[in-house]
């Protein structure tokens, strides 16, 4: 069986990381246009970095939960398995997943606005805000995809290609309203895949999914694994 998994913020909620749109989500206290756009960064890089520094500290204390670990274990058991994530927290890799496509970047990577160098920076809290490039001293930005920016072409192309040739497309903890990632389950369905959704809430994916499991990620994934042989 060729399995492709798409994960969103809901899978990391059990690790103590707030979702963006759920109750207590990160956007409840901050407007995204104030914090996660190129314009916001150009206007007030210190404010944006203070928010990202807070997020990085929060994530640094988080550990992969059972859902992350089950996916890493599943990868080792299947000949064809790929994980596409909208998350930037790096918890899939921390859990042991290898075949991970990050559509929205990674909060632990930074990019220099001057020399364009990109590298990992695990310092949390940051010693200097905004942080400076270790190569040229230029200002760094988080290597994540902000609102209004395009997704990385290579990762996006690979994600859509995988969606066209999988047998089962599993969606875990994503609202389904962020595009172009939101199209992926529909592309998989059009190409003959069974679509399974694990989410506490109804999403645009729910009506067309072959199986909907209304549970949190870890419980839903356990139920999916029990049903998988019958798909």
C-alpha cells in the first residue's frame, strides 16, 4: 500500500503547541497580518521576532506525542510512505520520521536577508532580537512561509506528485482551508486514492472523505491503523 499523510497543527496540539484556529489558538491573541507577513517584518522586525522567539521557546519544551511516534513507526513498516506537513515545529523529525516534506518551512531554520545564507539556529531564547547572520552580520528572518508568500516549488511539486500516485491519503489535524495544501486530498481522490480524515472538527475535506474519524490525532490514528487492512 502506498500511503501519503498530510498533517496540520492539530497533530501537535497534544504536545502542548496551540493550533492557529482552534480554541486558545495562536491567532486568538494576534492578528496574522501583524506578525506573519513580509510587510509586518519590514515594518517591525523586532515585534515579529519577539513573537517567533516566544513560539520557539514553547516548541523547544515540547516532545513528540503518540501520533508523531506512530507515524514514525508506520514509516518503518511500509515500503511506500511519505509525510507532508504544514507544521514548522520539527516534531515529526524529532519523533524519527525521515520522509518528511515541509510545505511551510521550519521554525528552527533562519535565512539571512543580506547574503541569503540559510541554516539551523536552535538558540531559545534568542540572545539578540532580531538575530544576526553568523556569516555576514545581516538581519535574519525565520525560514518559514509567511502569508502572501509562495510555497517552496520543489516541496510543493513533490507533494502534488505523491498525491497523484498513492493508494491512501490520510489527513490529520488540518483545517483544510490553507491552500494550496488544501487541494492535496482532492487531487488524491481524483486519482483514485481513498481519503481518510482525522479531525475533531468538520472541514471542507469531510464530505468527500471515504472515512472520517472524529478524534484527536493520537486516538484517531490508532483507530485508523486498526481499520487500515480493511481499506
